[in-house]
């Protein structure tokens, strides 16, 4: 396996954030393992207090360089959306707020941007599908 690329580090950051949120949610619900919270067994209680910083520090340490700014923006958007999803699902805990990552206006702007990009992808796929259908029907007519 060769050197890790930006896709690897982005996924690594997402998984690390999800891992910390999951432990925090278990702790908030009072789930114990052998009488101890998972946060303490996994030794991540301190990291779960500030998920954003913990993820960025871990990536910088393991990558041996800070995360590039564009990748950091993508990771922050992911953490914002996943925290909002967790809150909407009813699993609101103090740790679900990823340290005031983005202001409500910035979070709304990020959601709108992601929705716009998803719509563009959907339209491109639809156009490609229609073009492929048209080519197939032209070939059948020949």
C-alpha cells in the first residue's frame, strides 16, 4: 500500500469523529461496561470533550503534517452535519455539539451548498442517463 492520500485522511477524520461521538452518546445514556464508561475504557474522555480539536490533532500527528485547509473545511462540514443529524435523531448530548464548530448561519450555508452540489450531481446523472437512453434507441433504429 502506498502513501495515504487526502481521501484516506478525510475518511480517517470522519471515522474518528464518529467514534468519539458514539462513545459520548453511550456515556450520556449511562451505558456501562464492567461498571465503567466506554469513554474511560477507550481512554478518549478528554478527546470527546472537543471532538474537532481531537480529530485535527490526531490527523496532524498521524499524518506528520497539518490537514490542508480545503480538507479541514470538508471535515468540519461533515462533523457539523453529523452532529445535526444526531440531534435530529433525538440523541442530543453535550458532546453532539462539536465545540461550536460553525455558527448557525455558516452551518445553514454549508447545508445549502451541499444540497446544491447534490442536486447538480443528480441532474448530471439524469442527463447522462437520458443521453445513454437516446444512444441506445438510435442504435436500435439502425
